[in-house]
């Protein structure tokens, strides 16, 4: 990939980003696996086996944002390591950017942010990014422009990045530096392992905006997360992994169903007893009430007007991704905290 191209939200409409997602090559999956299996030997004599991944077949198309969900110990990190070539599968095969898994030539087009990344304590963030850029042989002239652009993108102060050693960074600052290094080579495919980990609400919002900007540029993003509300906003498709097996995969509409004829309503005034008969989970808080409507909305609005109430908000709702996730695990006898 041309190292001169920019990695900023403002470049999302550039011709270079359009080129990255056009052409016949995009018809082929950027990630494709067939029946991957990973077994480890354990025990004092190494005579026991543990299967952390089995019969795992995944397909991700270019430009997709794909979320991999699962409880602790589900095999998410194992799958990620196999895709990155950091571990070899015990069985099965796969392709990344059209190359067999583990092919070194594909790695220059990949960005990766581990969940618990190790950083060089006595380097500044700026020095670390220069080091990462050097690994990709990015010219010095390009580094001078790209590093400050990336620092701005991830919300890290340029002065702090130049002056402060990373041993003095907070968890959130380290996460931002990690995201910047994952993008230093302007990758086609970005792997993020728990990118929201350790971030405050503002940091999570900024990270979510970064991922959405990558999506606008046509980049493919594959990430693990336990923050299901963020996954629901960001992802085109999701998959749930449990006990090493892929138990479901699809778009949110496919998994959760299209928005049903249920409405969450908020309002003021009216007759509480009558409203309680019309709404599920009806609650009054100060002068405002809310609940879920399953009746005809026109009939409800007519009844509300007759009783002197005012509608503040009405929106269609469907099952949340978190509810669906827990439901899938319970159906298979898997506790949420496993």
C-alpha cells in the first residue's frame, strides 16, 4: 500500500481510499477460514489435550467491520492469533488478504492492537511510533506528517507524546498509542483485541469514532469486544464464539430480527392507572413516565390525547445484542461469566 496515503477522517473521501475498496479483488473474502481447530498439550507430562478452537469457519469481506463476541475462554484470542500467524492451527486452513494464513507478505498490510500490549517504558509515545514506522520502512518524510496526524486522530496530545515516557502514561493513553501504532502503516485490515478496554466513556466514544472513520475509508476491521453496546453501533456483522465453537454469525438484522412493532414511549401527564394498562414496564419518575407499547400507536396517541397527556418520545425497539448474546449462551448451558 502507498505509504503516502493519509489516515485521517478528512481523507475518507479521497481517491486513494476509494481505490482501496474498488475493483474485482473486493469480491473475494479478505479473511476466510475453513474448519480451524487448535489443540494444546497440557499437564506435567504434557499428556493431556485442551481444544480451544474447533470447526471454526469465518468469512469477512473487504470493507466490513466484523465483531467477534464470546465469554472469557471462548477461543477469541486463539482465533485472532491464528489469523495473525502468531499461532498455527492444529487442523483446518484459511486465507488472509488472499494469502495462506501465516504468509509473511500479507503482514505489511495488517494493523494489530493487542488487548494487553507491552510498551517500552522509557520511550516516549512519539519515539515508539517512530520505531513502529521504521519496522515498516516508512520514509522519514512521511513519518513527520503521519505521526502527528495519528496522534490527533487518537486524541493524544502531541506535546505529551514527545516529552512524556510511556511508563508515566495512563491506561487510556497507552491504548491510544497502541491504536496509533496499529494504523502507522495505513493497513488494509486492522485487528483490534478489546480496543475499548480501560477507557473512560469519552475515550470509548473517541475509539468508536476512530473505528467508524476507518470503516468510511473502506478498511476492514476485525475486533473482539465485551462492550456489546459499542459492537451494536459499529459492526456490519457479528459472530459469537463459545467453548471454541462458532455458534452464530450474521448481520444484526439477521440475528436480532428487524425492528419489531414495539415502541418505547415517554411522556407527561395523563392518567397513571390508564397508562399502566396500556404500557408494559410502566414507570413514573417525577412528572414524566415511560414504558413499552405493544398496541396500535395511533390508538395509544388517541387515548393519550383524551386523558390530557403529552407524548415526549416514541421509538421502535428490538432485542438488544446483549440480551441475544446471553440468550444464546444460556441455551447452550454456558454461564455469562464463564
